[in-house]
C-alpha cells in the first residue's frame, strides 16, 4: 500500500474551474478503493471553507512558513471517505470566486507567492515535518500550481517519490525574474534545465524537470506534447524525459454522471430505455424557447469559451450551420468576444440557437442528456471529459481527432472489430471539416437503426476509473521500488 499526498489546486465539489477538479475528486476515490492511503492537499479558498462546513473542518497543525502563519486543516471530500488537508493562509487564499484570477479576469498579482507557499507546505508534509506522524511514499502533483513541489523536494535526500501529472500544458505558470527573486528558491534553480524558461520563471518546469515520473491524461497527448506543435516550447524537455512519461486516460465519476440516476434530468434513462432520453430533449427545447420537435437534431456544447475549444471553428461556419435543420445549445464562459458573438447569434435565431453564459453544473448535466450530438472541435485536448460524459449519455460526440478525443471517439471501426463507431471524427482542425462532419452526423440521425447502434456502442464502453487507477498504482510501485 502506498501513502499518497495528492496535491491539487482544485477538487470537485469544493472548487472547480475545469477537468482537473473532476480528476482530483475521482482518482483519489478510486485509489482509496484499491486500498491505498490517500490525502488530498488543497488551498483553503473561501468557497472551499464554505463548501466543507457541512462535513466539518478541524485544525490539525499550526505552522510558520516563510513568514506566513499557516493553519493546516482536515476535512473530507463531501460524500466520500477521502481525507482533504487544507492549507489555510487567509491573506493568500481567502478570496472569492476563481482560484487563479480576480473579478476583473486578470491573474492574482501574487499567484507566484500563493502557489510557492502551497508547495512549501506540501514539502513539509512530505518530509513529515508538519507534526502529523504521516509521511507519504508518493507525492502526486498536478499542473503548474504544484510544479514547485518536486523541485523543492529534490533538495532533500530520501524524499518521497514524486509524480507530476500534466492536465494541460498550455498553462505553464510563467512569471518574471522579479517574481523568482521574491521567492525563497535556490539561485541554482535559475537555469534552463531547471525552472528558467526563456528568461521567465516557469512553475510547470519544476514538475517536468524534477519529478521522478511524469504522466499526462491520454496516450495521444503524451505523444503530441513531445512535438513542437503541441509542446508549448517544452517539447524538448518532455521528449528528453520520455523514459519516465506515460499517458493514462482519465476516467469519469460514473455515479455523478449516470443517466440512469442523474437527479438533474427531467427523465432518467439507460441503454434499454433510450426513448426516455427524448423527454429530456423536448423539455430542454421548451425551456430554452427552441422549436419543440424531437426529429430536429440537437447539438450541445459545454465548456470554456477559449481558443483551445475550437469556438472559432463553430462561429466560422455558423451561416451554413443555420441552413441545416438542426439546433444548437451552448453553455460556457470565457473570452468576451466569443461570448458576445454567440449571444448575438442566439438573439437573431432564438428557435435554433440557445446560449447560456456562466457556469452551471446542473444545466451541463441536462445538456449532456438532452442533446443528440455533442460538439467538441478542440484544437488540442489533453483528455477531455465532456466527450466521455456524452458517450455515457448516448449523445454522440463530434470531435477533432486530437489528444484524448482521438483515443476515445471513433468513426471508422477497425478491421478486428474491437473499435466500434461511437461518434463523428474529423482529422484537420478546419471549419469546413467540422461543418461536413456535422452534416454527416445529421444525415445519420435520420437513419434510426444505425443511430441506435452507434448510441449502443457509445453507452457500452466502460470509462470508470477502475482501469486507470490501477495504472497509476503500477507507476507508484515502480518508482518507489527504484
Ligand atoms: P477543461 O478541463 O479543458 O475545461 P474538460 O472537458 O476536461 O475541459 O473538463 C471540463 C469540465 O468542466 C467538465 O466537467 C465540464 O462539464 C465542466 N464545465 C466546463 N464549462 C462549464 C460550464 N460553463 N458549466 C458547467 N460545467 C462546465
């Protein structure tokens, strides 16, 4: 059994901005199920303190770290047995809203200090210097916010083994040299083989250069990030670490995302009761003021409205799309120009397009259940969770074949019959390609038997964490044995 300190900057349902929060909730649960001893380490943001009130929080240590008074607190992930340790430093973390940026959308001015201090506390726990009589054998870090942890631990002989998981390489945690100078880091770290990145400080390099093992969230993304096109300038370093790199596909929380029991739906359904899926669609069409008609294909989109998600591909072909007999429902928030453009289209075509700006977990579930197809034309996609939710909900994904989308959505079955068509795929990130794929999907929608077969293929695939969590345990065992 391993003792795992799982350091993350977000975890559902305490605080979430994206897929990392879902993974940070469900992977530790799956590890616990496999008999591992796991504790999540998380900053005590305002919303985290509010969302843990019902399960209770108690202080387990007071620490003085680099001039800050830290209260280490213990709680539980609501609805689970997973322990969560909170790093409570009010002047750094007691802030409303998004964990990384202020209400104006700009990054917090002191993010370098916030996630440096978080790393320092992780370092103390990892060395059993936080008075808990509990020393992890593995410190599992996630994305740039935790990148300094492997770097700091490298300074100590006999430190626990470290794993660094890349959930999205586009976020490199870049800061100025001045920021580096403000932190209590060894000057030797200012080197291009360590934390320096073309004259800037990069937190993610701490993970990439110092962790004993690097993972990312799909096999295809593990290959892609070794190439200049997807490597964000870090492809050389990642390729160099190729021997200690693995792509492990994310699972999903199959309790949270289960069309048979999902409390957010108008009508629950499963593979054998797909007619009930249509009731969700009709209810959503009515609620959003779309034309109420089960025979019109409904496309869903849920996600951050940013370049990564291919929003411009959708917008570029919108006029052609509006000529098709189909509907589009969008839920998301992000860049103001995308938000505005989508809102304008919805107001001009209220029977065909409905756009809701903001973040709404319950509505996301209803879109997954109500749509016939799910749009995910991402330019790059480390793993992607929405297409996995879609597959489970019998909502056929329309995807660009990249990263985790390439590994989970298939249109052309292989000769061995092992891979079955479960969606629609285009291979070049171009608006015209997306549009012809949407048209292909709309055509197949009219072939009821073929459509049902594809839905059955989608819904029969197991995307639970059971398999992937075992792969992580195998890596933990490999690196602790070394
Ligand atoms: P990413 O992490 O790049 O944002 P993923 O597909 O891996 O993309 O995960 C996104 C997660 O965030 C999914 O659980 C998705 O349902 C959720 N999500 C994104 N935007 C919204 C929104 N506006 N409302 C509700 N859930 C959202």
